[in-house]
C-alpha cells in the first residue's frame, strides 16, 4: 500500500477510531479519497472508482463540478461566512430561490449547517407552533445525530446510550398507515418521515402512504415534516420525492446536495402560517455558520445547474436505465438479489443476508465501484451515483456489479468483520 495512504489510515486509527478502520478494511472500504471528479473518485493509490455512495446522496451535481468550483473561487475573492445576525444579499436570494422550487406553499426558510440541525429546527418549530409535545417517527428512520433528530432515530443502537432523550417521541413501522392512525392524536405536534427511507435500506413506502399521512395530519392538526435530505434536488427523478404523490408537507428539510459537494449547508423550509411563531422572536433559533454567505453562493449555483441542464429529467431517464439493468442482474443472480428497490437514481439491492452487504462492497471496490451497504439494514446495497451520470457509466456499473456478485458468490474476499465480530462467509 502506498505510504501516504497507510499513514492516513494509521493516524485515523490512532486518533479517531481503530475499529472504524478495521470494519471499513474488512469491506474493502479502506479507501482514502484523492482526486474527485464528476461521477468518479480516485483512491490515494491511484485506483479509479465510480462513486455510487456520494456521501449518501450529497453529490447530485457531481463531485467538484467545474461550474461550482468557479463560483466558489469567485465568492472566496469577495466574501466570507458573513455576520449571521445581519441580513445578507446571498441568504435572501437563496431563501427566495428555495421558496420558488419548493412544493406548494413552502415559502419560508431557516438555514443550518447540516441535516441534523435542519431536522432539529423542524421539530422545534413544530412543537413551538402547535404547543403540542408528541413527535411520531418511524422504525429504521434516520434523521441525524443531533438532539431532536437523534430522539427520532429509528435504530436503538444510536439512541439508547444517550437516553433520556426528548420525551414524547413515538416510533411506528414505516409504511404502515394504520399504525400511524393509532398514535396521531390531538397531542401530536409532528409526524416526521423520509419520503423514501435511505439508511433504512432504500425503502419506498406503499403508494398512497404520503397522501395518507397528509390527510391524517390535516385531520388532527399535526404537522407533516418530510425529511428530503437524501431524496431532494432531483435524486428520485422529481425535484423532491414528495412530488411523486403530489403531497405538500408543512415542513421540509434539505441538506446534502444543496452544498454542491463543496460546502456545508442545510435548510428547513416551511409555510408562512408556521412562520407566525417566529415573528415575535426572530432570534429564537440561531446558527453562526448556517447559510453562510459563501455557502449560499454555492447553493444558488447548484440550483442553477440543476435547472439549466435539465438534471431532474436526466435523473429520471438515467433512473429508468439503472433500474432495468438492476432488474436484469436480479434475473442473473436470484440467489443473491432478492429485490431491487428505489426510485430514480436512489436504488437499493436487497441481498440474501446481512453479510452480503459488506462482502459486496468489498467485491465492488475490486471492480472499480465505491458502494456502501445501508447503515440500518446491512443486507441492502445502496446505489446512488451523481445525477450527472451518463449511459456508458451505467453500463460500466451494471457490468461491475455482475462481476462483483459473481466473485462474492464464488467465495472471493475476506471474512466479514461487523462491530468487532469476525464472521465466516456463508457457504453457497
Ligand atoms: C434522511 C436524512 N436526514 C438527516 C440526515 C443527517 O444529515 P447530517 O449528517 O448532515 O446531519 C441524513 C444523513 O445521512 C439523512 O440521510
């Protein structure tokens, strides 16, 4: 292994977490990202990989998109973060643009630096505006690791060591409207869901789920909070995933791809009616670097690129090609792929058992693809390349997947280490 790469892994293990390095290594993910370019990333040892993880859908316009890099250079020459207590031209312009592209009557914005912060504010706003305590969320949902967001974590392992967290958080099965109807009442401030669960294993809910949630919320006075942090900005073939069902939430959170792979920025977008709660106290929620002037310039450029290149429509077209390739693979390897999931460029392969997630990541890295199994459901391989992908690169991906699954089934690769336990590879 190249010296610089080994040094980075050693320093990471010594000063950050050795177990993380071991787990990544076992899954062939001891990659030190070096050059980053569009849909590709290069390991420090020079290997080129098609990036199908994209930091869980953070690089929709591609990595280091040249237009974004130029806009950032230009912004760096004249701006900095800006003074968060003052009004700024960049923040105002981005807020107006987000209002323009958001569904329905979502027209007011609070900026943050990351997804968890956006969700935290969404739930603060829901409680503050309704003066109700209850928040309903879903099993295997993922909304980040900050306070309110962590309280809504669908996976116990993330939450339990930190309890007691926020009170009155109630968890129900994702996709189950009857379960929701059973817990939403006049004490419910918010129902928080992802339109498609990302970390939960690329789970698309049954048709009518979001519409049903909308109706339950409207009837009970609870607020519908949709977390579009992974699904937003064209990922599923529409600007936002809720548009597939024509549903408008009361509050929507966005982050990840809004930063164009270059800056940290998130936004909580909500109705003018809810904004009434903030008007008497405009300083009730603050973030020093949330919506920094530099980040706003980048985010505006991201939206401009998506609009001017027709990236949402392109993602829809590429998504059709991707899903047809993945379905072909399922026919080729029914013993490995139980189901092809997802919508547009947010795809998942449900594999036959949990060990196959890390094993397939390992094999894929040997076939020139960086892909990482789902955090909350390791038997699901996530496939979420940059939306600027072209047909030839989808062909490359399908061929790589075919070779990697063949290798995995024939037993190539290491034993899989998971949370400190080294497990034998299951025999075919
Ligand atoms: C749906 C969803 N919500 C929230 C978050 C948290 O975002 P962040 O890691 O920026 O806090 C994530 C991160 O993966 C996510 O996928």
